[in-house]
């Protein structure tokens, strides 16, 4: 520990699991996944990194705690709708929005199961909506996983993309106009036929279309299908309603 850290270190007992997880999230937001190390976390906490081990067994356990913070954020200010389909749609959109705000943390944690309180609350809200749709027993468990995993994997995938270096993001984005727009019809006829439209389609529209397809599939199997007017909205209408 250097002299500056010794002079400014936190008083004994000031650290807790939540304080460490919150600082880890801030560090991931500012430094990305490559800058998230236990020494850098210790410096950000104004504590020796060994103090972290009094609360967590290692880096992986900290990531699980950070994952739970993201799920808590998803539910902050959230109120379930009387319509189960609207509840599922809102949860999925909120999850994507939170992970977009914290791309590094989201990229590390979206595929993880935390077993912590934030996750348990999210599970309860998802399950309540699925049960309201009339599913029971194993079917309820299955369609809960369909809705929750769709939301997490989509949010995590987008977070992973956003956590890339900006130059890599730009390279990926311009591939649609650089590589695919110049597709040779004699070799890739189907790509060439719609190459102009491939450039036009964006993340928000893709997400809304996929969300609608997922919810339509659940609705078609539900014993209490949703009858809300919002269920008939096109992906473009839904996207416009959000903005």
C-alpha cells in the first residue's frame, strides 16, 4: 500500500458487500472490463485489495453482486401492469435499457445466475406475469425462462457490443454498407436482393420485432391470452410509443 492510500484509506468497518459492488459497477462503467481488476478496485475503494476478500471470495463473486445491482435497477420505479403481456414487455425493455447504461457490467453478468435478492425479485415479477397468462407448473417454469432468458440474453448481447472499442463498433456497423451492399448477385443473390434494406435496419427495430415475436408465441400458448390493444401494435409502433 502506498503512502497516499494509507493517508486516505477508509476507516475500519466502512466496507460492506454493497459498497464494494457499487464501486465495482462504477469502475466497470468508467474503465470497462479490461480496467476492472482487484488492485484498481482497492484503489477506488481507498482500501487495500485484501480488504475485499473479507466480503467476497474473489472477482467472480463480485461480478455476481454487480449483476444483482443491475437487476435491482431494472425494478427501480417499476410497476407491473394489469396486462401480463405489457408487464413482460416493459421488463424486457427496462432490462435492455439498464444494460445499455452499464455495458461492461452487463456483458460480464447477463448470463449469470446470482441467487441474490435483486434477482429473486425479478424472478417473482416475471413469474407473476406468466401465471397471470394461465400457465401452471412446468409450463409456467418453461415460459418464465423463455421470457426472462430472452430479455437477459438480448440485453447482455447488446451490452457486449457496446462494451467493444468504438472503432470495432464502427467497423461492424459499416460492414452492412461496405461488404453486404456490394454483394455479387451471381454469388449471393438473396443478400443482393435486399442489400439496401440491410443497411436500414437498426438495433431498436430488431429488438422490438424479436420481442413481439416472443410475446406472440407465449400468447398463442396461453390459456388466458392477452386482449389488450397494445398487443396488436407493430414493432415500429411500439418503438415510436417509447420515444
